[in-house]
């Protein structure tokens, strides 16, 4: 069991009283954390505010070296961190190892950006005048992160903020404190100065409220629910702070008649059941044209049978438990609602012991059913009918979300038509809706995002910096 404390001004402080148990093993105590309050947040922001100027004054390559060294430490510690990640969040050990590696790769990527943080030069209409731009850090950044990727998402918010010269106050999810603790330890052990990164644990309604309401916090990056994200946006914007939101999706996969039904089913299952369906880019709707639906459903049922829920530490496990009793109850509620609205729960109606949910295939779903329009965040794939590609795209767009979307087809014209018309920030052709390269922009439209600043890749630093234009007379 890890006794974890707040990290403030380089010191670990606070009494660890809030317990977190393994969702796969109810008696396995994974960690205990403090329950922070407004005073804790104020101390953390103060520490960040004090440390930020000196950190920003360092050369970019010097800041980058810290991130590169921290990446090496995460890679060295990968096995132990992955064990802890599986125990606290539930995903399989293979998925956890991949996520730890992802976090290390993110640190490496942004460590390299220390050598490449660009400005621009411009010709001037004034004689003997040199005009250029430079990127300036915004100051103190709050990073509020979810439980489903408990080390990767903190890394992809913290790393670009740090390389840009900011200081960070991070608020990890209550149920997954250990992974962010490992990330912070790696950064401290790599030489990150005290106060540049601070961790505060506690209830989101308490810690988050204190963070977003403090004028000293220049920018807030949040991943979580639509309701909380909208509230954060309104509060931060009202005080003219900068805000970045990622708020989930209801991601469609269109399967056309020309596709191989077995291939389509493998793609749908990987996107819908991998990570226990607990990913904002998970495939939650499959929209089939008439000629392939029956064959696809047959193949999808066979794929679902492969993803038997098990303890994530079990060798060869493909799918772990849901993260909490609330998540399980929500998933079961949506399955019950689907049946009540006339759909068929073809598989997944059975309920194993504990926090496990069998992969569900729901057929006969209509576009207005709740299971077709609301985010479930569990291993549930709803199958809908469409007359043709155009009607399938219309159905895909008929939800308030627009994060990821996919299509399975062998027709290039259909793939391009889909990519042009679908309302989503990420489009996949013949690939699962989950899975993202770290060097490309990530974000959504509609209720999935603020649709302003993107995360990941070189564009991520745009959120954490502002542009200054300099006119330099040379005479």
C-alpha cells in the first residue's frame, strides 16, 4: 500500500486517510491519500507562482533535459508502475505497460521541443527594423485529469506546460492517485525544481473549485464530463483566464457493405471493448448498411466472447473490471434502458461478480435511443441500421458529441466522403476509433471540446504560451 501525500513546493505533505482499493480485488488496498481543501490549493498555487519565473528563465534545452531524464526513469520503472496502474484503475497489465511507455514517450517528445520552441520573423515596412515573435509562458497552469488514463493524460498536459516555462498545479482523479504520484516522482528525481510541479489530492468539487476560482491560475486544462467542463469554462472565462476542455464522445463506426465483416468486427471490438470501453474515443455505436449488418453482428458476437472480463493482472487478460461501483451501475442502467426502449441486449446482459461487466452487443438500436446518444463509458457496442453512406453519416452526426469517428470500407471515395462530412476531431479509416499518435493534434468539436486549443503534438504548447511581437530598430 502506498501512503501518498500532496506535493507542494517540493515537499510531500498531508495525512493519508482516503483509501483506494483495487476494483478487481475488493480487499486489496492500493493507496491512501490526503483530503485536501482550499488552503492546500492556495499553498500549491503560491508555490507554483513563486517557482515559475526561475523555471521560465532557464534555456529551453535545459528544461527539456529534465523531461528527457524523467522519461528514462519512467521507462526504467515501467514494470512496477504498470502493476500499480492496473491495481488502482483495473485495465490489463498489457494496457498499463503500454500507457506507462506512452507517458515516457510524451516526456521525450516535449523534452525535444526544448530545442525547437519556435518564433517567427517577418519583413517590416519600416527601414532598418527587424520584426519577430516569441512565445511566452502563461504562468501558473492547473491540470485536472481523469482516472481512465491516470499517467498518460497527466503527462500530456504537464509536459507541454513545463517545456513552455510554466509551473503546474495538478489535480489527479481521486480513484487513481498512484500513477500521477509516480509521474511526479520521476520528474522530481530528474531534477525538476521545487514548486514547478505541485500535486493536490481530494474531491473534485473542492479542489477543482478552488483551482478554477483563483486569479493566480492563468490557464486550466480539464478532461472529464460535459457538465463539469462547462462550469469550469464559464468560471475561468469570466475572469479572462484560458481554458482547454476535453469532455468525451459518442463515437461512431460506420461499416459499409463492401467491408469484410470479420475485419470490421475486430476493429469494432478493439475500439469498444479494449480498455474496458473506458476511453473517451471508444467505439460505442456501429452503423451498418443493410447488406452487411447480419454478418457483422454474427462476427461481433464472436469477438465479444473473446473479451472475457478478468483481473487485469491475470496473464493474457484482454479486459479488466470497471473502475468503480458507480461506473458499473451506469453501464447496467444503459443496458436496461436499451431493453426498455425495444432494443435487444444480444450479449452482456449477464452480470459477473464484482465490478466486472461482460462485453455487450446491443442490436435493434434506433438513433434516438439513449444508448445511441449518451456516453456509456463501459464495454457496450450499440448496432444501428442505415440505408446508405449518406444516411449513416447523418446518424453519426446526430449527437451532441464530436470526438472520434471511424469507417470500415474498401472504397476510397466513400472514405473521403466520410472524412469530409463527419463531425469529429479525429477520423479513422479501417482502424479502431481508439489509439492516438502523440505527435498529432487531438481534440473534438461540439460538446467534446472547446474546439479551440488542441492537445498533443507541437500545437499543444499554443495553449500554454502567448505570442509577443517585437519590433527591433537596427539604426
